[in-house]
């Protein structure tokens, strides 16, 4: 028979080993948790480039605040040491591509962004242009009876037609697409083209829709009582009824969401229009066309829910 004190010693040794194992397991679990928290607290290294110093500083401050609201910790670094470089505008975007860092372009021309993406860059961008399909949706909200939509593009903006024709067909709309090589041809032909339509959807095209051509386009539309939607908030100030656009605050929200996704997935989405949108409404012109007035914020919410 085993002595009593020997049996007790074996039980004590077994319990001690079990306790040590439990303690070691606790240390391992605590260490893993601490490492996870430390990694989460480390944050993400960001850099900003482009635009004026004032806008860049304001954008950076707003982005930091938005990221912190989302539980992210931005660590601002030089472009060469960043994990993600945020480039404001076309010139900054082009320069950033040479640094061999992941690049997110902000307010970048659609063609510039797509050309870079097609070349295989580790990049993405949110376009400066308004989404033409969203502009068409805005036209439908304000003018639900309109069925024939005039669309005038130059060869450089003809890509809008492809997007709009596909959407219009599903909405029982007719897109009357015309091409003008320059502003002079637009001036000659716009009266005839507007006569065949219910309204004009003006898309982003500096050749056709600029401060120099705004008076021509808008006076022609007034004479024929054909409202104009788009192409941007500045054209609304000149006399178009309304336009959707991406404000600085909208873009901060958009970029913050993209940074969070990049942190989670390690990659950027393809270049695209911003999902966050604002609406500029010219109330005086809207009353001229007897449009029931809605708050721009309400119109923006309707556009975002229709995506």
C-alpha cells in the first residue's frame, strides 16, 4: 500500500502542475489580447498631399476627427513613410503614383483616375465629377413628368451616354443624345435640340458647360421653358435648377469609410463616384418652373437611398 504522505504529495504535485498550466494559459491569452489591443492602438499611417495649405489642413483635421469617431487612430506621416497616401486633386494624384505607396485620390478627374488604375497602380480615387446617373435621378425627383431628356456631350464626355442610356431604359425615359464638338456648335444647335426634349441634363464637360457658356445655355433654356439640371453647384448659381455634387464634408466621410475598409481588407476599391452627396437648389429658378420646393438635405437623402 502507498504511504498516505506519498499519495498526498502526488495530489499536491498534480494540482501545482495544473495551476501552473492555467497560469501560463492565462498569460498567453492576456499577451495575445494585449498584442491585439496594441496593434489596434497603433493606428494607420496616413499622409496628405496636394491642394492649398489651408484646405489640406482643414481636410486633414476633419478626416482625423471622423476616423476617431469610427474607432481608428490616424498617424500622420510624410508621404514616403505612409501606409496610405491621400492625394487631393489631379496633380497631387499623378505625383503620388511615383512614390510606390498605396494612393487614394480625392476630387480626381475620372479619366485621370481610370487611366492610372488601368496601368496597374496600387491606387483608387473618388471622381470630382458628379455621377450622371445621380443627376438623372435628381431630374426625375424634381420633374417627375419629364420623359425626354436632352443630353449634349463633346467627344470627351460621350462616356456619359453609355451610363445614362442603360439607366434610362429601365426608368421608361428617352435620352436624346447629341454631340457638339465645341461651344460654337452647341450655340448653333441647342435651340433645335431643346425643342425635342422636356429638360436638359448638363454633364461635367468644361468644353461645353463653363462660366463662359453658362449664359448662352441658360438663356436658351429659359426661352423654351426647358429646365437645366447640372452640371455642378456653380452652374446652379448661374441659373440651372439644381445639381448634385460632393462637398468637402461629403468627401471627408467618403475617405474615412475608405480608410477603414483599407485597414480591414488591405486593399482599395476601384475608382468610382462618391456615395456621399449634397444638392444645390436654385429656389428662384425652381419656382419659375413651378417645382415644389424641398430642402436640399432632403433631396440628398433621397438620392443616397436610391443608390
